[in-house]
């Protein structure tokens, strides 16, 4: 089943079929990924102009939301410390770009609220949007300001100095509409910080369907060129494009090893709590300024 060829969400060029849909390891993107194994995914089409990859047909929005509402990612909490380090560094960069510490922050897809806690510790007025019942409950118990849902939950008066959208865009049915809406909730000169998988990266091009970011929950596979085009289209000027190194516990990385026996053997040898930095240079970190 291939379906009709979709138009590129970023530049509008008709896309071409690249990978047919396949069965395989399924589940949420966080838990299902294993190095060099092929995950389940739907048919992926690629833009011949900017390289953006898009799933077609896209799933039904309501069904997708129900799925995310029911999701729990307990591993996310177990990895809180490396995430805290990444968020702290990014908040420092944002303060530099704004030439002052941000006063208000929105985290779209805030999960269990690690960034919100980090922002609160810096006296930033921080709010989150999240779908998962479990994660929203956790955040609210921790006294964090989180609304359940997407950007449609924001009111006309909700304006922010910085918006985080890390590991979110690739999960959206309509990334252009959402980014455009996000722009309307940013003060002039505010900073958007975005993390997305890079389909144009060396890892993605070499590994094809075996690239670890190819998995069922991902509906979009952006590229540097596509993201730049899209951000300009919805009212951002580009500030910086780099890659996000993965700061992780060894135990987090070990989960990616295919084969239970090998995984257990490595776990016995290497201390799981050690924090290491690796950068396969396949996750784009984009900082853009609201014009
Ligand atoms: Zn394109």
C-alpha cells in the first residue's frame, strides 16, 4: 500500500515514495529503538527538492491523540539527570541570544516536566503542554503549570520569550500549522528552540530504513534545508543550526543494543550510572528568532 504521493510539507514539491510500510519492532519511539534493527513504520515519501520525509497516508489526528494520552514513558524520568544537564545548557544559550534571562517559557511536549523544573529553579515563569495523562498528572502533583493538549489550548494572551519544541515536530500530523500557531504566541524577538531528527545527516543517509529515528511514531523526517525553509515561511529568522549531542547514562545507551544476551553482558561490565556524551550528528538543534 503506497497511497497517493503527498506534497512536501516544507516546500510544496510533490514527494516520491522512498520506503514502503513495514512490520517490525513497534511501540513508542523511545522504547522501541534498537541500533541497526528495522522498526515498524508506515510508507515514507521524500521531497526531491529539500529532502524532507513524510509518512503517507498520515494517521487520524483523534486516534493519534488517544494513543499519546494513554502513553507512559517511565524511562524518561529515570534519565532525568542527563536531560537536566542538556536543558540547563540550552537555557544558558537562550539567555545569551535574548541578551537577558527569559521571563516566560513554554515547553511543548513537556513530558514529565524536567525542563519546567529547571526553568522554575531560575525563576522563569514556565508552562507546559502535554498529552500523556500520566505525565500531566506527574507534573501537576509537582506543582508545575501544565495544560493537557496541544497548542490549541493556548489563549490569545499567552505570549512567551522562549518556546521549546524538542522531539515533537516529527510526531505532528500538521507541523506547519502548529509552528505557525506557535509563532503567534511568541513575543517579537523571542527564541524558538527545536530538536528534530535530520534525514539529511550522514547516519540517516547511510543507514536508510535502519536509521534509529525511522520508527512508527515519527510522521515527519525533516532536513536542515526543509526546516530553514519552513521557519522562514511561518515568520522566524534563523539564528543557529547545529546538532544536539546525546548526554546519557550508560544504561540508557545500553538499551539500544539489539539482542538481550549482549545487552545483559554489557550492562554487567559498564557502570550504568556514568554520564557520557555521544553525537552521531543526526539530531538537529535549531534556534530561531520570532520576527
Ligand atoms: Zn521539500
